[in-house]
């Protein structure tokens, strides 16, 4: 059956498109410093103007945001949604009042997630964040998991303490990268083989510099990112035990892979999901 033709949509402009329209590759964002028109455009989509004309670090932040909003990143998200439909999972999301059982379940799921597929690599990020939440907010009035509980969990899943701490460290970083933008982690390439040669580590390294991390988050405060977050959050929820979301391109049988970049994002909107919030509360 032929794919339905996409209907016209209201266009939202991404930072990636803004860069492209001015003739720059994301790999040459340092040139933005010398292009007043491009700089004015970038400042128009940020709540805080870019004020580092003599350095290159903010150009790297722009490059990271542009990569997340690129056609490749949007279509990779759609590919992960499609792949997740076909995957059967042995992951568990059993409801239990036992903190220790929830922690064992979280670590077991993290173990399952450590494979090579893009969907599973995304699950690793989400599981690492859940692990941090469990370990550092173990119960009301207690900020950290007791050593006795931790040791029992490690024995149950046959992990070393070093492995647990490594995942916990990564989880803290991903949580900082995400900030209040629930769903945005779906658009960070899990593999090195992306068009801009950007690695996960490039995003995690932002957590080592509070000013760059703040600049990164500031560049995300716009309607384009909010629409991305709505799609990402719906998908994340389906990967962590929530209801399976359906997206507009699926509901309308649109061949999203054939659309021009500026028409893709509106078709990624969830059509039946109750947990879409966009930018979350801190």
C-alpha cells in the first residue's frame, strides 16, 4: 500500500536549520562568531544572547545542539521507535513496595540493556538515571542506599561495586545533561557513526563546566525543542514500562523518511499518550 502524502505543516525552525540556511556546516560553527546575521538569528532563539565572541567553547555547544536537531537525529529517533515495535523484551517493571526489589529490578534491566542496538543504548541512559534515583533517594528521609542493601543487590545480580558505581556516575551525568528537558536524551546519537562525528562523551563532558551546561540548556529553551521533548518523553515512557505511544506519522501512514527536514518534526507528535509534558519542572 502506498504511503500517504504528508499534508502541509506549520514549520518550526531548528538551530540546525538556522546554521544550514546561512551556509555553514555544524563542523564549522566557529565561523558564526564572524557572521553578524547568523549570530542575531541564534540570539533570537535563545533566552540569553551568545556572549563569547572570542572563544570556541560556545561554538562547540552550538554544534551539539545542531546535531540533536538535525534531520539525521530526528530520523534516527523514528528508526528507534520502529525497531522497538519489533523487539520482545525480558525486562521487568513489576510493581512492588519493596525498595530492595525495585533496586534489583532496575539493575537487572540495566544489565539487559547493555547490547549494541541504538534502542538498547538509549535504555542504558534511562536505566542509569533510574539507578541514580533509586540509590540516592532510596526512601523518605534517607538520601542514600544502605551498604547492606547495596551488597545484597550486588550479590543478586552478580555485579561488582565498581560496576555499580560506574553506572551511577554516568547516570548522574546524563541527569545533568537532560536537566528539565525530559525526552531530549532520545536525540543524542548513541553511536559514533553519525554525520557530525559527535560522541556521547561530548555531551557528558558538558557536566564538567557549569557555564557550558547552562549555555546548552539555554539553547534548548524554544518551541522546536519542546516538540522534540514531547515525542522523546512519550517514547521513553514506553521503554520504561509505560503505555506504548503512537506517533502522528504512524497514525497517518506518512513516509516520514521522505520528508524534507523542516516537515519532519510535526509528524513526530504523539497521538495517544497521557504523559507528554515538554520541559519538566526542576
